[in-house]
C-alpha cells in the first residue's frame, strides 16, 4: 500500500476546520443590543436593570480596563426554527482561548436570575431544545472588560495591573450576539473528528490502529457533501462509527476524569473580580450538570462558596441541588488553596478547620482530601495536619514543573516530618485544566510512573486559571474516550472514588519522605515583602489576641470572648494566604489591597488584645508574654526607658522584676554584654562576633554583608529566582554614617546608613541587649531598585553538614553540600522564623520577623576550616506582573544568635515575632496553661469554637525528639480530651495534677480542657 498519510491528514484537517466547524450553527439572527457602561466598580443587578441603555452595534469597541458594561439583548426565535435546538451565541471580542485573563460575562434573565457565563471557548447560552418558535428572549449581560495581563508573554511590564494606572482605552471589539440553531448532527461530527484526528496523530506510525483511523477518515470525507454539510453529516458519522466503537485494550490505562475550574482567588485580577468569576463559572457548571447526568465537578475553596452564597443566592441554590444529586463534589477542605510553604502551622490548621467546617455545615459533606494542584511546593508538615483534620488523601500537580529533576512518582505515600503518611497522587496528565485531547491522553499514559503497580490516574478537566470550567465539548470527548481502542479509558467519577480504587490496587506504593520542593518559583519566598510581612504579623497578632482573650474570659467577670470577630479576622488572613497573593505573584491591585487589609487586621487585633488586657483591671504596669517560653529580656516601658524583666510563658510580670548578670558596654564600635562581643567595622559590616561563653570567634569573614544581586530570571519574574543571580552582584560597603545611638547598661546600639543603587537608602540599627547573646539588625529600606535582590549574609566558622529551617510545627534539615542534582536545585529555600547551622558542640541561628527565603552554602578555606554562609533574602524588585513590586519603604528585623541549639532558635524565634507587651493590669492571673517538660511547645490557646467555654490548646514537639511533660492549667480542670483539629474528641486524656503529655518527634496534639465549676 502506498503511503498517503500526508494527503489524508491534510485533507481531513482542511475540511474539518474550514467546512465542518463553520456549519455547526446552521442558521442565525442577530439580537437587538443596547449597552450601558457602569461607572466605577461593579453594580448590583437591580441598579443595572434600571439604567438607561443606548443602542449598540456589532464591531464596536467597548470596555475600558477593569470596567463593567451591561448589554441588553432582545430577540425572538423565528417560527421556522420550531423543533430545533436554539441557543444564544455571544462573542465579546475574545482574544486567544484563555478564559481566565480577558473579557467574560454573566447572562441574566430579565428578573435577575443568572443563567450562564460566556467565555472564549464557551460562548453559547441554551434557549430551547426543542424550540417552539416565537419565544421572546430578553437578557441582561454583565460583561467584564478585564485586561489580558499576559498579552506580551511576560516580556515587559504593564500598567494594566491596577485600575489606578490602567487608563480608559477600550480593550475589546464586540463581534457577535446572535440567536442560532445548533445543528446537532454536525456538532457531533465535529467532535467525532476531533477525537479521532487527535488519537490518530498521537499513535505511533507503526501502529495499525493509526492507519485504520486514517483510512476511515479518508472514506468519511468521500461521503461528505461539501455543498450540504448538514444533510450529509449523519452518513459521515455512520462511516466513522465502527472505528469509534472499537473497545480499548483490556490492559489500557484508566483516566478518572473530574470536572474542575481552577479559580485563583486573586492573581491577574483583584479579589472583587474573583467574586464575579465564581458566579460565572458556577453558573456554567450547574448548567452543564443539567445537561449531562454523568457529569461530576470537584470544587475546593470554601471562601469562594461563601462569596456565591452571599452575593448570588440563585447560583448558591443550584450548587446545593447539584451537591444533593451527587454531581458537585466539594473537595480540598481548606478555606482557600493556600500557598504550600509560607503560612504558619496554626494558619494551615485553621485553613483546614474553616474549610472542612463550611462544607459540613452547608452541604453535610466531610471532605476526605487536600486539593492543592497549583501551590509552589509543599511543606513536610502537611501529611500530619491533613490527617489530623480527617483527610485520607492529598492531590497536587505542580511538582511536574520541576526545572531540574523529574519527580519519580505519581502515586505514592507521602511521609511528613513526624512520620505520618498520606496517600498522594500527582496527575500524570500534567495539568489541572485537561480537556481530554489526544496529546493529553498520550502524555498521561507515557508519563505515568507507576506502570506495573497501578493502572489509573486522575485528570481534572475544564478551563481554569481564572475559571470557566468544563464544557459540553469536553464531556463529549470523555464519552467517546470511555472505551476506545488506542486510548486510555476515561471514566468521570468523584475524586474519593478514584483515590479509593488507586489505593486498593497499590497499597504498597512507594514512600517519599520530607518536603515536596518545587524546583521553580523560588522567588515566591521573597517577592512582595510587605504582603509577607503582613501575613507574619497577622498570624502572631491572632495568637496574641486569642491568648489574652482566653485569659480575660477565665479571669475577668463580664468579659465576652470575641468569637465572631476572631473568626472573621482569621478568614481574612486565610484568604490572603492564597497561592498567588502571599507568594507575591499577583498584579499591583491585589497587593495594594492586601497591604491595606493587613493594616486593618492589625488595628482590629491590637484593639481586641488591648480590650482583653484592660478587662483584667487597671493598676500597675506589667509586661505580658505571649510566647510559649519564659523570657528574661530588656523591654521598653511606656515612657520608652529600657527595663530588664523576667516573664513566665503565657503570663505577665511587673516591670523591673529582675536584673541582668552584666550590663552592656559600648566602646567605640564594640558592643559587649559579657555573653558576646560584637565589633562593627568601618564599612558597617561585622568584623567580629566573639562568643565569650564558648571562647570562640563566630564569623569566618565579615558578617551582615549586604549584597545586591542582579536578578533577571528566564521567565516568571515575580515567581522565579534562577541560579545565575549569584554571578553578578555588588557588596554594599559604603556608609553615609555610622554612629552610636544607644549607650545604656541595658541596651547598646550602633546605626549604619547606606545609600546605593538608583536612589535606595538603607538604615540598620545593630543592637545588643543585656542578658542575651542575640544581635538584632533593625532594618529600614527605602527601596528603588529594579530587577535586583538584596541579601544579608553571615559566613559562620562552622562545618555544618546540613542546615535546619523552621517550618510549620517543626523544622526540616537540608544538606549544605551539592552532591546530587536534587541538592544543587535547592539553591534557594524557604523557612519561617529561623535557620540553624551547627557542628557537634556548637551552633548558630539566624532569626527573622518577616522574611522566608534564604540560602545556605559551604566552602573550605585555605586554612582548612569550613565556612557555612547563611544568607537571608530581604527584598526583590521584579517588574512583572507588578511593575512597581516592592518599591518604597520596608521595615523588619533579623538577628544573629551565637551559641544556639535548636531549642534556643525556637524560643528566640517566638520572642522576636511576639514582642513583650506593656500594659496596666491588676495582679498576675495565672497563665491559662503552662508546661513542665522540655520540647513540649504551646502553639495556640483559645476557647472552643462551639462556644461551650472549653479551652483548646494546641501543642507540638519542637526539637525533633521525644518529649514528655505535664500541662497544667491556671483554672480548675474537670476533664480533658484529645481531639482532631476540628476539636472533635478522639480519646479521653488522663488527668494527674494536670494533663500528662508524651509526644513523638514533631507530633501535634490538640487538647480540649473542660473547666470545673467553682462555687
């Protein structure tokens, strides 16, 4: 047989694209269209319905950036269309095929009920099937003219990312608003051809099945009447039916499809636009569910459900009905799809608590898995927290984006830092926006790592990264691929069903231990520093408010615990932990609003804490310690004078209740407190840090060296830092001033001021306090650089085989060598409040109050000694998607802690992030709880969410070893229960003069304490 592949494939392609696709709609009549441009922000339907509309013609430009235009569309279904399938077809002037980052609209009936959205690849609205003829159509269409932020493929900055800078030039040209007849036979033929053509080209040229399909397509084209596509479509489909009917091989891979619409809670659009995106997407989904009984849609992010509930009650009712019918699957059990590295431990717990409770309360559904397809790496604390919230499985896909190493598994057990394992799956289709294309199905099979062990994988399908969701065309593809030779089998099913089947067939799946590190998007630990600082401050202020509100509720008659306010504030913070807000990868508008929100949260939490402390009664000035560790340190009184105090963990003490062993001396540029001696060089770096207790020099070279690097990644500016940033830099050694600014027996401080770059200015106050070896670098930067990153480096004279970085409820160790490509790829890593390096007998910690990114490198000196350098990433200057990212003022503190073990690092990390509070109070109420026993650390103290008055305490083992202790209460204790994260009882705890506690390394334990009634 002669090889005619090229002729046939080109023939089919042309006929399909140029003749069949245009014939899908066999008849059209235009709507009569009028328009009204809403002023400013979006308006409610009632206001739009009452507005004055003007005639609007097709091919007219419309829509300023971030604007809203309402279109009134009126028409009548022609009588001759009776018995046919009639739809509205609307093209707003879509660009490309991405529904998430351009124009989109929601179609309403005249009474305000939302019908369905229109998106680039989902432009129809069903009217009647079959039509009676003569139906009057009256729509109000809310069209959003959101700009295409990625139009230049990240090549250059754009001002379109903020309504304040985007201008008002219309972005789109309205192309089409028609009533149309869908020719169902042609439409199905179009889909038959799509599936067969794509299957054909992804089969090997040696495969008989490829040639069988090819010749069937050639015969089908012979049957097609090019002058009567509609009339001959059925006959063409009959020719293709035999090749579409051939069943898949018995050993064919199974792809479990579940509808999905990844809606970023903010990204290239602001939160206010996400609220509308949810209504559009969820309208699409519920409309599709009405059409396809076998359709199942998985949707995460309780926050988005709440927005729909509060703003779109008709859509909310449709969602509830779809859940009852089993077509809508709440998944994920988190408030939002949060970043996987940066939220604190208690914050991740609250993500799970608030998310799962929402789904239980509103749908009677307890979600079973964590659904995080798009976060930028995942902390090794997740397995334990997920299981403690009642989850059985974990799903993500993003690790497939690794820049260097291919992750070896798709289905596996993920083991966390405490030893907890959770069944985990990465879809080998390598997308959470699948559409069942031939290329995707081929990739899913080729890519699947578990061949010989497992036989199935998951494929979330639907248009996402901004919403839109599944379409009827994708569902039709799934039906055709359900049992088709040459393709994997496709079954649409609930994710819980997939995970149950996958686990049943592969119970002995391999184990991955530790973090799921994404070898990409490493700059998300640093970009938009003020957003990250707002999160860190909020997490700690929430802890503080809950502790003192609990204290007041126990000891202050008449005080009412602020349940509602704390709940609302937590949800605000959780929302902003979304994986494109907290990482710093959103447009300017998002981060501008985030900073304002964090300021409001801080002000309200400060007020709540002050009210709680005041409820304890006025009297003498006292110092309040929110930290879980007893502290002896210098604090400033309300008058600003330093005082040395000793305060119990979670308790208070009068000011000036203790004296330090030795005062601070300031001699020239030398600070000395008897514990450490710090010498500041003329260039403002540290020339020496001498540990007087250990009788050893800490530094191997100048310390606190500020290094300005060129930082232009290959792509994804706000997301990425590529390794070549290390090759070009400037050390900041020039000073404008260097002066002693405090010389007191309790505090010594030297201030260094530098100007550099394009008008940037940096001021650092290097502070040493009595009684503490911790050296603080209080930093203020007026930052005006572009495409730069600023790092602060500490070259320490320690041979450290690994570094330890705090993560949620523990810490993780990473090698300091680069023996393998996996280690070399971790050239920038995340950590929370501290990084620790050590050799046997001696360690050093670097502590921070708001930064997350850092690197740790190791070199051997000519003298044979080893230098281990810890460098903190302080601030970046990416220009895409926010051209002004990080510009302006930054204030933060980081610290060097010589002679520190892990427990010292943990304690000082809390101390730096939870400053002592000075306020008036009467007496000294007992701390709500205290712990006897090293390593048992209290993370949260609060009243139970059910308003029972029970006290809930979350503990964890913080050193990485076993720990035993007794938790004692500052109130009469009647009973105690061990609970899950949702405060549901698991078992009764023993009481013996307190609650005995025994923890394995990094174990998290939640206790619910019942108060005894006191006469």
